[in-house]
C-alpha cells in the first residue's frame, strides 16, 4: 500500500463584508467574467514515498477564496430517474479516434457539474468565519442526484451546483456518504430531464487503455478535459494530512496519467465510448502525472439502494480477509493464486451475526467467486460486493479443504456506529 500525506485544507475566513465579495465571484461567473489568476501551493515529500494530495491548493478571488480539493453494471438512467434493463455494452474495448474526442466531450460534459461548498464557523469574539471549496460532480439520475467525493462536501453548510451551461442551483441537499469510501451523493430538488451520465464497467479495464478526465479544474466553474491511459489497476493508497488526521485508506484504485488537476475531485474518468469508468479522487505530488480514480463499479450498489429506498447504504458480508498475492499464498501455503483468504490474526475472521456467518463461511475459506465473478482478477471482495444492493441475494463460491462450495448470501447494510 502506498503511504502518503495530504496537505491540510486551506481555509479562507472573512467577515460578512468579505463573504459578500465572494458571492460576487459566482455572479461574475454568470456574466462570464474571468476570475483572477489562480495561485497554487505545492507540497514536498520524501523520496520513494507517494504523497497523495487530497484536500489541496488555494485559489484567490478578491477578499475571499476557494480551496481546491483532489483528495468509487448499473444501467443508464432515463428521465424517470429509475434503473432499467438495457443491453450490456462494454465500452472498454473502444479506442479513441481524433474525430471522436470532441464528440465524447460533448456527450459527457453536460453530465458534469461544478460543486461549490461553504462552511461557516464562529470565530474569535463570535465573528462569523467562512471557508469555501470547489469540486466536481457527476449527474447520475435525471431528477438531480449527483455523485461526488465525500471530502468535497464534508462539513459543508451550503452546497451550490453549477451546470456546464452556467445555470446555478442552491436548493441542494447532501443525501448521504459511503462509510468506507470517499463517495457521497447530493440531490438538487425540483429538477427533471437532466442528462445522466452513462456508467460503464470498471472490472474490465485494461492497463494501457485510453481514458479522459473531465472536471472543474482550478475552480473555474467550467469543464476541462485531459487525455491519458490507465497506467495501473488495483492500487491501494493512504491519504492523510500533515497532522495525521483526515486519513483515508482507498483500495482498488485506478491509476492514470490523464492529468487530474485541483478541482477535479468527484469528476468522471471516461473511456473512449463516453462511459464513466471511474471517479477522479486523488493526485500524487511526489511524482509527475500520477492520479487515482475510484472504480465506478464500486458505487453501483450505493446508487441502486439510493434510488430504491432513498438512503445511502453500503452492502457488506462481514469477513476479515487477505487478498491473495504470491507472498500471501506462500506464507499461508495456499493452493490458489487468486482469491481472498478468510483469516484474522487476532481471532475469528467472521463477524458475529454477519451475512457471512449466516451463510456458513468459515475461517480458512478462500473466496474465489462473488456473483459469478472471479475474486482478484476482476476486483477484491469489497469491490465486487459493492456492485450489489442491500437486500440482494448473491452466490459466493468458497474453496474449503480443496473442495468448492457455493453459499447463498443475503447482503445487509454495513453497520454505522
């Protein structure tokens, strides 16, 4: 796992008069006035250590500013805002052509929004203080559900959505967050007919595959597009600030050399078919051209549950496991090269009362398939479970004493304390 440090989020505070100045920034945007040149901060890290900057960089606008942050197969959603069964199409086999890049940008950009958040606190002598931040979001339903990074909206007291055509919306609510990943959902009330992005299949991604990153780079309230390739899969990163707080452990990440700039957090990483296959989340400041995105397939269970019951609930099965690598297989003398070894050095690997316990999973089992998909080659246990919704019944294949056993398991919501 890569270890790193994320810079403390730069806060911009001000009096009521300064807050009014910042409000003028958005009004200037509506008149298509150019903001001031952004002023960026950089951080340095030790050699050989990947520093993941996740809440980073400051851009000044008059007396106030915007803190820019770069800190996861559902069907495309029609006007009704519910999922439907549509023919499966894997756009990861498509390649970019010079004439298609512009078309892909035109297809995806209307589904990408800028997110401006405001956090108010009481300062010294009771004087109100405010900090603002900017990120990106992906429209996932026609009736105004938007997916973004958790760190983009964390602690916000007000959220404003700016669409690519300049329309602004203040009637926005944070619906919920994923308790285990950097994913959140917000809702714009009273809207319909919005262009929902087409979500692809991140399980079939290939290293070297061309991709595009789209987002609100540098807080300019308009989309920018960069091109690159998938440069790695299944990456694990640890992001933290210099004080050791706000730690995020992110797994199964997509690594890309498509430039992910400050403000891109929460924006889409798309394939050559215009399908969203990742959500841009983190950048490394200790290397050139390395960014990370959450695989889109790991968010689909959350989205299904959100649409069906209106809550953000993460499915879980309740086991401790070690993803099988050559080192793990050698250490525990395992008979396979892929899968997940159900094991816990500090006791039972099966959580009491969990779906795994109810289904009959045992310590020492090797989970080799989830829902018919091979564990390891196409995702970890956590990633594959995340494609399903709470309340869904799935088949889990385990290897026990050299014999494959198929267990039926009902997924439950991850218990949030």
